[in-house]
C-alpha cells in the first residue's frame, strides 16, 4: 500500500494539493437515527454528524436538525 494512502483509501497527498475538501464523504455506515433522535440530539452531536459526512453545519441547532433530517431520513420516516 502506498505510504500516503490511508486504510480507508483516502489519499492524504492528493487532498493536501487541493486544499480543504468540501465534498460529500460517505463513511462506511449510514446513520440510523429516527426523527425523534434528531429532534432531541444536542447541537454538538449534530455538528459532529454533519462534519463526519462532509456536510455544512451552518445555522442554529434547529436549522441543523432540519438539514440532518432532510439529508438522512427517508421520506416515509420524515413525516
């Protein structure tokens, strides 16, 4: 394995050439939270979750909750 290639396949060297990455990054597991989980999730956890997926964590806690529910819940779960 090349020395600048991480075990997850992410190439550190290429990323540093491009600067910061603001693209969607899919971790191995999709979050399995329910709507009620997002509604009670603390803001710091929302920030971590959005950052983990390369998504913007902009706005107040309610805006982040709404964004996370729109991004991660299936339409039938969001009702």
